C-alpha cells in the first residue's frame, strides 16, 4: 500500500520530472519512487562494501596523492 507525502520541487526539477515521466510513460510518483529505490540500493551496496573493508588499513587522500605523484601517475 502506498503512502502519501507532499514534496516540493524546484521548478526546473519538476519540469525535468514531467518530461522524464512522459518519456517513460509513467507517473511522476513512479519515476521518483524508482529513483529513490535505486539510490537506497546503491547506499546499501556501499554499506556492505564498507563492512567488508572494515579491517583494512586506511590511507589518507594526501598520502595517496603523494604516492601517485611519486610514481609519476599524476
């Protein structure tokens, strides 16, 4: 069962949603729901990856960039 929510979009975003919904022949609700589900699935995958790498040593961005520069990659 679906739940109702009021969401306010910027005019340009709303126009893009209307155009996208017409392009895929679906309602704005379906387009928004699909986008949110895709984002949530991506977030879940990221969290799984973080959990898998929990024990790995971390490297700071600064150290990594220095290594790339030292190796002539940048």
